[in-house]
């Protein structure tokens, strides 16, 4: 956040899976927070800390986080539960028809409650009174409309809007009025079951206008220069690993059973090319017969699958795994353009609705700008279908080296027990594409409709757009940032 001609530095409060309060606070607790902030500001930051940034999203109990169960979300089990029911704890089990899989107990993620927002509102008021900055970076599901939630159990989320007002120090305080700025995370993954709980069957249909270099479904075989580098870490019960699929629903398109299609209908949509689901997930340490099965099936696969008659890369999909849709969703994080509609129409509809509860000039649009251009070295060991980083534990623990640069990329000609290149952040590149022309276009269209302008943009992360010396390869998002700053003219 730019403050005059300098930089405002705020401390982020939480992130995904960071616990937050579920009971209201007293005035003494609010003032105690501010006193502690002042202490940390001086002792750890030398006074160079301007405030806090709210990033409370979702978590589950510490018992589950420590391994006695797992945190997850199931639309049919969790999606119809009220915030209070989720707060009390909603548990479920899954049964996979694979060897070596025990029944694992899951807890639905807990989302912010009315009490959570009371704590945020009280702290914000007291921090502002003390002269500090407070910003807000909600998930897209937590701030997307000013319309009331008429669902009987308040399952349409939108927590920071509908619970924004609380009595603090004898007066009504409004969280959204008090914060200095708000970054809309238009790159959220989790939809908190808004899609199936909505009355409109098309609000989460993946009917945006795709870009050729930024499709809703990533093709891992299309570009000969980057073929086979996309991989995803999966976690199924007590077993996880890295998979290399032929294609992957990167953004708003989901795959599996009962998937919302671009035309609004619901149908089963395959996650993989027929034959690619030969990978049976299971604990290979406890059950070595599983990794023997992986090796045999990879061998069979590589002897029959070719690309244009030539050996290519091995691909596989863990059986029974599905993928949920992510941003851009027109309900809470719409894309720039949709078929047969004016550009930015759904974004402007969302922003005009929010303008009834928050000043548009405080709002910035958030983009994911990850280091998608980074390739790392992966290597398989006894199980030839489980690829891991070649960085040693000593490098990870003591030197903070987690990956090595990719030097060797295997093909089907030598698939077993060898190396492969992988792009570790590509599977998390969600949301609408960071594009200067579109951002300026949205700002102009919004100004024409409302007379107001946005505060600017926010990004996660800076890594993918950092400047590089002349002899280094330019980062993927760097040029767009430079182009945008020709418009914003922020001094360097």
C-alpha cells in the first residue's frame, strides 16, 4: 500500500488455516491488543510498522491440525451448515476403495462467525483511535455483495459485509467504513459451497471468454517446450505425492461428479484421459505392494502411450480424486469478459453492489502473480510414479534450499527411476489474468458507471514480477507491472 510517496507496512493477521476468535472480546482485550502491538512494533520492527492487515479466512480445530483428524470440506456435508454449526465442529469420514487406506476422520473448515467480525471491528476501532493503519484482505466468498443473506442458516457466507456493524465503546462501528483499504481476493480457490447454495444455477458456470495462454483447463501436452512440466501435489487420506496429469482444471472449471458446466447444466465431467487413472493412491511405506503396482502399471503405460508416434512423458491421475472450481467465478470473483456481454459487466455489477457498504476508492483488485516460470528438478526413487524434489533434508532445514534448477527432463524412453522437470506453482495460478489493458478498462468503465475509481491492485506474490538483471531471464509478470505503472505513475 502506497502512503503518500512512501510505503505503508502492515502486519498480516492470519492466513488460510490460521485460527481466529470465535467468541466476542471485551474492551480490555481490545486495548490489550493495541498495547501488545505497540510493544511488538518497537521491539521487533524498530517502530517501522504502520498497522495490521486482516487475513482471517478459514481453519479447523488444533486437534485436527495436529494429525488426529484432517481439515477438509465436503459440499454435501459442510455446505448446508450454519456458521454456528461449523464453529461447534462438523465431522465426516471418507472411504476410498484402495488398499492401505484407513477410515480418516475429517472436520469441516470453520469460517468467520459474527463473533469473529466483532473482534475485528473492535480491534480496528481501537487501532484507528491509536493512529494506526488497518487494511482488509478477505477471501472472495467473504465480501461479494451488499444484498441480504435470506438463506435460513446463513450459508451464503459474505461474512465481513453482513456482520460488519457492532457496538464498540457505546457506538455502532462499521468495519468496512473504518478500514483504510480492502483487497478483494479475486484469486480464491475454495467457494464455501456458494455455487450450489445459490438460487441461480449459472453464477458459477465457467462461461468466461478464455485466453489462449490462460485457459480454464491447462493442457500439459500442448507446448513442446513445456510439455509435461505441470504437476500437482495431492493429499488423499494418509497419503500424498506429486502427480503429472495430461490436463488440469486450473480455474473455474471443476471435474468429477455433478459438475456445473458452462451452460449451467450439471453433469459428470472427466478429470483425466481414459487410461490415465492407473495410479492407485495408498501408503507405499506401509504397503510396498502398492509401489510395485505403480511401477508395473507405469511400465505398461509407457510401452503403449506415445505422442505422434514418438515417446513423450508419462502421465497419471490418482484414482477417485476430483478437483473443485476456483476463481474466476462470476458470483464472487468474475472474469474480465463473458460471451455476448459487455466487457467487465459482471465485475461492475459486483462492485456497484459493494459500493452501498464500502467506498469503492478503498477497494483494490487482487491477482495471483506466482512464479509460474520457475522449473525445478524432481526425481523418483523406489516408486517410479512418485517424484520428489532433489533437495536434501539438510539443504531444506539448514540452508532453506527447497528445490534445485531442472537439468534433466525424462521422456517415455527412460521413464523409470529418473528425473523430471516440474513447475511447482503452476497448479496454484488461479483467478483472472493480471492484464494492464483490462485493469485500465475496468477502471474506466467503473468510473463511467459510478463516478468512482478503484484504489489499484494487489498481488500474491511479488516473486513472479520481480525485476531481473539484463543477463537474467525476464520474469513472467514483470512487463505487465511496468505497463500498469505507466498508468499509475507510482514513484520508484
